[in-house]
C-alpha cells in the first residue's frame, strides 16, 4: 500500500485534531470529578482534625491523614553559597538544565562533551496546518 505525502499529512492532522478534542472533553470531565474529590477530602480532613486521628477505618476504605512537605528556594544566590560552603550538592536534583547546557556547548564548540555526560539526538517531524500563503511540495 502506497501513500502520498498529501494523504499522510491530511490523516495526521485529522488524527491530531480528534485527539485534541478527546483530550479537551476528558480534561473538562476529569476537572469536575477532581473538584468533587477535593471537596470530600476537605471534609475528611476536618473529621480527622476534629477527632485527632491520623487513620480512620471504615467498611468502605481507610482514611489516612499525612503531612506533605515541599521545599522551595526564595534566594538562589544565598542557597547556592550554602550548598557550596557545606559541600551539600545532594540537596539539589540531578538533571542538566537543557537550555543552559546547549548554550554552554555552543560557547565551547569543539571541546566535546564534559566527562560523565552523554547526548541523545534524534530527528522528529512536525506537521502544521496549511496557512493561506503556503505552497505544497511533494
């Protein structure tokens, strides 16, 4: 079976549009359900606080109250100095900032990758809907 470029692009855009519509409907329906669940969680948390319980067992399931903690930085310069002074690199996440690293590599072109860094490069295809001034090439 042979397809031409026009047919493939048309099919791709049709599928993408259908997926977008499904996703919008799912996200709208899911948002309603999530809001309902959050209202119930607020009420259950009130009950846990009122009775002073971290766990409440029912015949339908178990409610568990837990403390969630997240830490954030309000001053990266001060925190960066703290990390360096305390040799506490483990306080940071281990990932490369892609934009900054690309900039670094462009400034050090020809030096190769730093030790311990690998690169993955692959081609991808992007398909756009036609504009009023586009030209078709097969």
